[in-house]
């Protein structure tokens, strides 16, 4: 974890997978990319995915340039602006940076404006506590730029010895058209009843199902009119 030297409200959560999450409020400025404890190294170059969490409203001039290895930029729906330079735009297109976020938000608009690929962000669905197995599962709806969407389960269980942890990960691939004419209630019915309330109150999931279905092109009735119909 890192903390901005410029603004104590800006916090970075680092992951070994190459993901860096930034939490805070307002517009991020170039100085916010200077963080501690960085031990003097160029820590910004260690990450290829930057996830800007809800609460942050924009990325100011010079901020994004501070992360030269970013190949994927995830923007929450509170982000309304990202300042870039012609040089940065060129670099992002050359590196085929993928923009992720919710449909009909600035993230999608930004991707189209800059000529970059766009993919809906993953959707945290629910946390499942299976008491009989002393198991805790984190369930996520994931989207991939290649391949079908899936339901990912990150499972945590007690280990074989005190102080250790077990568990694992697995995913269930979804049909290509899993969301078509699927209501929130129908989606929730595919999971155990104990998760019903979490799923029904999941705003991001609800928005996705609504927006995804609104984008489906309805077939046009191409049947020619008969003489009597004219």
C-alpha cells in the first residue's frame, strides 16, 4: 500500500498481479503520483493495470503520464474527465491500451474519443459465507476481450494447520447471450437463496443488464407487404 505525498486522502492498493487501485476524492493531479513508502524507486512502472475507484472525479494533467507501463485503465462511473497530451494519446494507441468501465459512462466515451478498445468492467456480485464448510467465497462476473464472460469464485477456507489458509479459484463460463432478456431477478435465481438480497441490491449488475439489453438490435420485419396490405 502506498500513500500520496501530496494528498493524504489518496491511497494506492497494490496487487502482485500487476493491478494498482487508487482510492480517494476529487481530481488526481501529477503530484499525487508521488507516494510513500516508495523507497526511491520508480514504483509506478511496476503496474500494467490502473483502477480508479469511485469517489475520484478526474485525472488531471500529467497524472496518467506517471504510469508508463499501463496497458489497461479502469475508470469508475464517478470519473468525468481525463487530461491527456497528443504524445500520451499516441502512446496509448501504440500500446493498445484497453479502457474499462460501465456502459454509457465517461469511460466508454473516452475510449471512443481516443480510438482505444473498450470492455465493460468486471462486476463484484456477492460475498458468500458457507458456514458448514467454514468457507468464504468472493464471486465476480468477469468480462474478457477474448472469450466469453464467466462467473469467478475466489474461495477462502481454513488451512490444515493453525494460522494457515486454504481455498482456491475456479470459474464457470457463461453463454454468449447470457444477459439477453435477463432481469435482475432471473439472474439472481441462478445463485443460492442466501445471496438473493446481495444480488438484488447490486446497482452495477442492475445497470449492466439494463444497458446491455438496450443495446441489442431488434430484428427488423423484412416481410414484404402483400397487395391487400398496401
